[in-house]
């Protein structure tokens, strides 16, 4: 059901779907409603909305109701999808004077509103790109609505050459209404009919995903041949037309990117992942770097500490990206692991972003998640 405004969608959910009224959500929905009205009344200038808070507080749900009710040109993307597109488009504009300005102008001709889910900056290259891109977008009058787990002042915290990102933070606070969505409840944990999609596999036992794969792929042709995804090959345990069953090592410890996981979710309606290990890693002392280059110009950074990553961390980053993609696209993800879900990642450099991953995995255990199975 599509509603005429985000406020009417929220009120309907409370009245008819058992949503718990939440004061923090109420403040957020009123900010979105105000932005929605201003857009449709043609007012200028219009402030966007920046929703931030812990996982599971309903930020994405609220933003999606705003987006669905818009009658002006808009685009809604997970933030890492948007950045992948920006990098690709910037490369295509190589040789254009100020390619980021050209890209922002191109966007402004196509859409009035950009909605970003999970705005999170960890890379100096992305930080520099966003500084220029947001500056031009805001100057052109584009309206940005986003969700994040962090307030603007904590974006790219402790990142090297962070001073180059500070103008972006200032612009976010100037052109967007910053609203904390930090109610006491994780709404993903509300009761619902359970459907198990996570198993702890005892050594020597038959993998429980074998039965899951057989059920989900009934009547389909099966193969163990490598599956082409983009320009790479995934080695499956088995695959059918609609279901991929792979091992953690073959999917998360290979050089796949978020773009590859997008392609997986385009192709398959369910993904099964076996042999997920304990991903925790003791944090170690960082290394000292003196000076760096950011790919655009030499930066005199002085001494700075780089985090000492464990051997697991690249795989964990890919695992996080896979969960994000499956969650965003409502593709059920079935896992068999060495440890219980709440023990997957208890210590390490990626502990903060993994909180969202854990919350999303927990929601995936509800029957309402995903339409395929």
C-alpha cells in the first residue's frame, strides 16, 4: 500500500500492524513530513533530513516511507551502491574539467531528491569525493535524506586527513535537519513468526544447508560448475536457477566486491553460506605511518596510527557487504556456522559496523523477511 505522506504511513503502521509508538520515531517522521510538504509545495530552499541512531530503530523504514510517497523525481540507494556508481561515473568523465561538478549537475537534472541508506565513510578517497560532490549538490538545491548509525560530527572519526572532510560535515549540518532516532527499542526484535535461517554446525554432522538447498531448488537443474558473477567466478557447493549455495571461504575470502554481491542478488532469490567461522580477532597495536598520498595530491599528514588488521578482516568486510546487500534486496541468506550468531564477532577492529550486521541477521530469522522462502 502506497501512502500520500510518510506521516500517514507511520500512523497506519501503528494502528494496523502493531508498530510500537516511539517518541524518537515521531520526531523523525515529523521532520520527514515537513520536508515532504515543502517539496510538493515547491518551496525553496528546502532542508533535507539526516536520521542517525543505533541499529534497529526504524531509520530505513521511515526513510523508505518518505521515498515511496514522493511525487517528485527521486532516487533511493544504499550508500555503498551510490558510491560505486560515483566511482564508475567519475572514471567515465575522466578528462572533464571538475568531473564531480559535472556528475552533480547530471544528477540534479535527473532527480530532485536523493535518499541514502547507511551513510558511512571509512576511506579518504570517498571522503574527498563526498566533500566536493555534496558541496555542489547542495548549491544546486538538491535535497538529501539519509540514514546513518553516526551523528555527522562522528563521520570519518579518526580518519587520516580528516580536516579535509570537515567542510562536508558542516554542509550536512547546514543543509540537512539532523534528527537522532535513538529510542530504547531495537524494533527488529519485535515478536514475529520465526523461520530458522542460521544453524550452528557440529563437526562431523551433515550440513543442515543441504536440506535447505534441496527444498528451495526443487524441480530445478543443479550444477557444481563455477558461476560467473560480473567478471569473476564463484565456486559453489551447488547452484540452481534461483539458489546459490557456497562456502564462506569461496565467497568472503576471495576478491569479491560489493558490486559483485549486487550481481549475486540480481541473479539469485536465495543465498546459502556454509562453514562461516568465528570472525572475532583480538585487536592489535597499530602501526605508525608518516605521510601518504591520496591519489590526487601528496598530503603531508605527519605521524598517524593505522589500525592493525587481522587476517580475518577483509573477509569480515565482505561478509558485512553480503549481509547488507541481501538485507537491502530482501534476499534470504541461510548460514551454517561454527559458533552461535551472537558470538560471530565479539572483538576486533570492525566491532562497530558488525553491530548492524548482527541486528540484520537476527531480523532475517523472521518469516516476514524475504518473499522467496
